[in-house]
């Protein structure tokens, strides 16, 4: 019996190795969401998830190829076979789980609003520094109510097809004018130019913008949001039938989490540990 079990384990390892070596694993990413993933001035992909994905492939002994794709078409392109897995700052949400399977979460970062320093929205206080929307109670609802009152009639710019758009539509519909953009760089530019009253995005992305020349007059405001429509951390997305790829990546993700590699990558790119 013991020999039989060992044989099954060996066969499982062999199958995973065969998957990795049988073809190039194509990884889809946006390439426009620093510091998660971004195309630099030389046209090369860089960022926390690029280093993370490359290390995953190294540990799986897999030949991997990165493929860039606009965000609003990133899941349809996966389902149509353009690549095998998405590693692109994608939050694990119930809505997305209807279409894809997710790996174990590997990084997490709250969301926040950002505004111009001289605006009346800077330094907003709503009674809570952090708002977790999982099983949100009276305190969390009160904070959202105060936020709505402060931003009533304002224009909030956000990337389309994101958890940030979902938050505005679910919790602030009718109170703010939601303006959608294809990429975060576009709404960042409009905020800096005064064409937006506020933007909503991941804290890491906002800090990256604030550290750039274009974001010197931008500050975070209000609480940090997590849970609910913001999901349960960031994971890789695969087609539902690709259970072999899912198992491969989960094994490598667990190893990198256990030995601190993911934490070190996030410290390098975010200046803090946002690993899960």
C-alpha cells in the first residue's frame, strides 16, 4: 500500500513537470500598473509581479513568456487562449470566480482615494482609518456615509472594469460623478491637471504616482479600504479547466511565501511587506 501511494505521488510530480516542460507557459499582464507591473522607458516589463512571476517560473523549471493586454480585455483574452494565467494585480472576487479559478493569494494592498493637496478633500477624516467591508457594521457604514457627504457632487476618476469602479457603483452611486479610464496613468494625469476631484486605486499604485514628478501635489485622503467588493487579496487567474497549471503555481506560491521571497519582492517594489 505504501509503495502504491509513493507511486501516485511520483506520478503526480511527473505530470506537473511534464506540464511545465511540454510548452511555454504564457503569462498575461497589463504592463501599465506600477509598481505591480509596468513597461519601462525601454519597453521592458518590470515590477513586483514581474519579479514574482519570473521566480515562480524558475522554481517550476518552466519556460515562461509574458504577454501584455489592456485591462478591460484581460479575462476574455485568457478565456480565448491568448495566455495561460493572468498575473496582473487582479483581486480575488466572487464575481471573477464565476469565470476563472484563482491561485492562492500572494499579495494584498488596500484601496484609497487620492486628491490634490490644495483641494477641500485633502485630509478627510471619517472616523475610521481602515474600513473592512467584510461583514461591515455600523462603524464602517458611518464612515462611508461621511465620505459620501464630503464628496457629494465631485468627480471621481477610476480605471474601468476594476474593483475600484465596483466600489463607487455599489457604495457611492448617485453621490459622485464616476469617470472611467482605460489605464491608471490616464486618470493620474487628469487628477494632476485638475480635471478630477479624486481618484481611487490601490495604495501602492497611488504612492508610486505620488513619488513621480507628476504626482508631487497629490496626497492620500480618507480611510484605507479592504474586503467586500475589494476581494480577498491578489491572485493569479487561470481557466477553470486548467487544474494542472493551477496546482503548479499554487505549489510555487506556497514555497515563496514560506521562505520569505514574496515578502522581499514586495519590500523592494512597494517599500513595505504586502505579501500574504
